[in-house]
């Protein structure tokens, strides 16, 4: 069988973790709003977290090198809730407690992060999965939360020495 030259020159040159990150990023986008309660949003986030963990294990990468966040906003989409819910690899009962803390909020999407420690140029591959798409504020708020948390993750990795500091 002849190898695919495009794959070999492109994504085939990257690590398995990078491939998982780009595969997740390339998924189909939602076309209709999915308005969920806080608990239902956390349940959907847990399903996504389990899927991401399974993909990381299949790629022989650590599931701890991936992160799924549930992003909440006010029900009228006026403001973003500052506290995002980080879903751990294994549910230890904190999901329900966190959902109860956000009971009066609207889950607007999820932010997914995959860390590739071997890639110094782009160590974090992230994307947002929107639940609210028909109101333009939903995707905007979700992207803002994703970008802010990506900066926070990057600063923590730089401080720990896991990735080099490329800031000038």
C-alpha cells in the first residue's frame, strides 16, 4: 500500500497527542442551540471528558494531558461566569457539587485542551464546543473563556518549566 504523502508530510510528522487535538478540533459544529440545565451540561461535559480520555489512551498519551472545561454564562447571555468547571479525568463526585453551584446559570459550551509536551512551538491545542450557537453572544463568550483559560494554562506550564518561555 502506498503511503499518503500529504499525511506523511503534515499531521503524520506530529505526535499522537497533537493528532488527537487536531481530530477533536475538526469535529462538526452544532447548528442549533442546545439549552441545558447546569446538571445536564455537566453530564454532557462528562461524556466529552470520557471521550477525550479514551482518545488520549488510544494514542498512548496520558489522559491528564487533556482538559475539558464547562463554560457557564448568565441565562440571558449578558455576562460570562468567571468560574469555569474543570472536569477531572475520573469523576470523584465533584461534578454534581459543581453543577449545584451553577444551578442558576446556563452552560454555553465546553473548552477542550490537549497538551503536547514534545512540541515547543504549539504545546497547547484548544478549541471550543458551543452549545448556544443561534445567538452570536454564545460562541463569542465561549471563545473568550477558552482563550483566557489557554493563557492561564500556558503561564502555569511556563512557570513549572514544562514548556519554554517564548514571550518577549
